[in-house]
C-alpha cells in the first residue's frame, strides 16, 4: 500500500519536528513582543497620568485652605508684586478684586497691602489708589496698611499713599515720585547708512516721538507739558493720602523722582514705621493669622507658567499699541 495522503506523500503533508519548533518560536516570540509592547504602553500611560496628577496638585496646593480659616477674625493680605500693568499680576483688576473680597469678608479685621513693585502704568496705579480710598470710606472700621518689602517706587508708592499707614524695612527702597517717557532715536544711524525715512501721516503731529525722525522743539514742549501734568496729579494724590506726615519743607526733593532707603523715608514722612507683614498683623491689627486674598491667575495662565511655556504668553496677548508712559 502506497504511503499517500490525498495524492501527496505523507512526508510532504506533515511538518517535521524542526519546522514545528520554528513556527512555535516565531508565534511565541510575537506573543511575547506584543505583551512587552502592552506593558510599556501601560507604563507610559501611567507615567503620563501621574505627571498630570502632580501638575494638578501643584496648581491646587496653593489654593487649598486659601481664604479659609477657623479663626473668628484675621488679617487679610493682598499682594502688589511686580510691574503694575494691565497684563500682569499687579494689574488694577487683580488687585482691586482682591481688595474688594477682603473688605467684604466679615472676618477681616484689617488689610495688609504687601508692596514689592518698581512701579508701572499711571492709569492702573490711579485705579487702585481711588478704589482703596473708596473702600476705606465705605468701611471705616477696616484699616489698610501698606507693607513695603524690597521696593515700592513710583506707581507703587502712588498706591501705597492711599493706605492708612505705610510700613517698610530699613533697607527698602521707597519713593521715586515722578513720571517718565522713554525711547530711542535712530536718526543719525539711518543717515549714516543712507536710509531714507518715508513717514506719511494724516494730522501734522501724528508722527510725534517717531524714533526714526528728529524731535522738534514743539514736540518736546508738548511731551513735557504732558509729563508735568501727570506729575502734578501724582503729587496731589500723595499729598492727599499722606497729609501733614510728609515733611516737604525739610525735604523739598521728595517729589523730584529720587528714591531713598526705608530709614531715610521714615524721616521724610514717606513711611510711618518699620515692620513686616507678620509684625503689622500681630502688633498693629491685632489678628496674627493672615489669610491671602490675592487674586490668582486663571487656569490657562497658571498652566503656561508652570510649564514654562513662553510661547503661550505670546499667543495669549493681542498685539497692538503699547503705552510706554510709566510711573518709575
């Protein structure tokens, strides 16, 4: 009888042992690789979720317990930190919102406005000054104390002048009651390079302060009148806030734009005493516990800041005219 299976020799239809082993190895290797891929996939997914969880914990950790206290009364804190401008942490919207929340809280015994700023926008500074004045009149029982950390200059001092009292460290920098407008001129450079400036305007003074055109005497006179006017507004607000505590007769340079150490500022009447935030809360206000009412950035801003995504800030801002007039 012939060894035939369906017309084929049995030796051709049944794989030999080494063929089966090879197939088994290939199949088992494929299964093992698939399992390793899944394990690594699970590992990286878990790592990603852990990373996101840590980020969320960092975002929310600062807010846990913020504004919450078991004390019957406490000192409210609002920070003015950095340059005072519409798109910063020290913008009028953020500072004013924090102040309103602090005044409206029934447990607030007193408010500390902690200052650490070189100044900034005169408009933003005035907004905050006027709101502090209004809130103080509506809530005479709650006093506002400005506490200067490293620096409180120009627009920062504009704001501090609205407080009931100002405290500083001996080494703090205080003052700079003045206004400036700065820029650069490239007229000589363009002439040296043989570049022709083609500026067309509708309005004879529309090109004033153009960096590529000469500044005429009428332009200088107009800008100086503007700066002087803003300076007078600044001085009047400081006089109104500080009153007779300012020793202008003894120190006529108070409004010259100079700044001084906290030790000298005390002699001039620019500050009332030395002290930190904890000192003022404990010894002056009489409520040692401090609750921070500083308005935080929104989620997107905090996300961009935590990741160091400078590009996000660029995308978030709408380009346009920037007023470089500053109280500094």
